């Protein structure tokens, strides 16, 4: 088991050695709390966008379903007639310059896997830059937009925001509720009291403190041919190689089991690079991966490689709440 996997297991299942990291946690907490306090006080170089900015983020390390929710938000806003753009850090991307506009025909090495997935799925105007304020400025200089969605960036306090949506894994929760490196939190748990909405990925019903949303498997897509098949394409008990290089690979493996397949799990680090050799598994079986992994594998895909597309399905209560927020933020664009 890799060191990162052992640490993740300790954060969520407990380990006495984590007490040795408490002094580092205290230092980390002081740094992030000072950063937050400066932002609340309006100190420093904070960019206020001329159009509303909605941040979709989390306070935990690891995947919570941000990309599917971003895709849902894009389409939901478009149905209301809004022109939407997205900014992202572009983790792992190596573009020729920054900020960089992501196009569907670029490689994941240049654009980053998550930004490329979002653009290929939605065609949205998307700019990557670790300095998200600079990304917003570049996007607004090239596109006439009504709303900006920030993919992650909850802790990027140089960018002012009008709405903060925080995603939490309903099954794993906040682990031991401690900050890095003694726990999985990027900010103290008290930070959740100041956000606009919590969304629990995997919850079946809304909670007192937040909304439920699910990730629904919708389609199997062949990487080699582009063929689309329903999720019951494979017979029950079909054994498949399952590849996931995401923040929480086990969620993907569990999803395949709910489809009544028998996955042989192959977990990789989040944003991991791939090659045909790395994915050469035995025995010879169909290979199913996440859509995020697929954007890095199409160039060398084999005929029996597939990715499972998933869609976010937020609760009706969240949809109603979000529509109310859009009316508040954009009253001139969304007349009753």
C-alpha cells in the first residue's frame, strides 16, 4: 500500500501515529485561518468579478464529485438562458502559457484531465490558471458571460465569490475532522458554517445541514470506436478490469458492483498518467474506467476498453434553492 493510501486510511479509520502530526496540524491551521481572516477583512489583492462567481469546492482532500456537479450546473444554467464559463486550476496541466483556454481537441497533458473532460462533454468556455482571478479576467475578456463557475478554489482567497457550494462524501464524511497533515481537512471544520450550501454525494435524502445528490451511471462509451451502449450492455456477473485514478477509487468500484459486474480493481493515484503498458492486465477481459481516466487513454485504447459516464442528480430541494440563488444574483437576466 502506498504512503498516500496508508495516510488516507488512517485519516478515515484512525491510527495512533497521527498524534505525532498534531504540531504540524496546529501550524497549518494558523496559516489557513490567517489567510481566511484577511479575506473576510477585505485585505490584500482580492479580485471582484463583474459577473457572479460560484465556487464548487470541498474542505477535504480527495474526490467528492465536483466535476459531475459542475457539468450539471453548466447545463442547468444554460436551460435558464445563462451564458456560463468555467475556471479551473488545471491540476497537472502543462500549457504553453497561462492563462490557457482549454479546447476539446487538446491533450490532457496540456489541458489537465478534469478541464478537458468538462470541455469535451459540454463545450463550455473554460480557462485554466492556478491564479483563478487571472483566469476569470481572461475568460471575460474573450467571452460575453453571465456567470462563472470555479471548479474547486474554495481556498483561493484572491478571488471574491458570490456563492460557495461545498461537496462532502456522504459515506466517508470528514474523517477524523482534523486538518492536514493529521487529517483530511484543508480548512477547519468550522469553515462549513460560512458556506452557502453543503451537498452530500451519495446521500439518498436531504439532511438537516445540507442537500443530497447522487452520481447516476448513464452510458458505456467505447474509447476506441466512440460507440455508446446502455449500462446493461455487459451481462450480470461479467468480470471486468476496473481502472480508477480519482480521489476515491473505491466509489467507482462500488458503482460497478451495483451494476452487477465483478470488477477487478486497479486503483491509481488521482490524475495519474497512463500508457498501454501500464494498463496491460491479465487475464484478457473488458476494461472499464472513469471518464476522467478516459481522456488520457483514447490515443492508445484497445477495442474492448470502455468508460462509464455518470451524471450528477441533485435533490429537488437543491434545484429549487439554487434557482432562488440565481434569481438573487442575476435578477435582470432571470425575470420571474
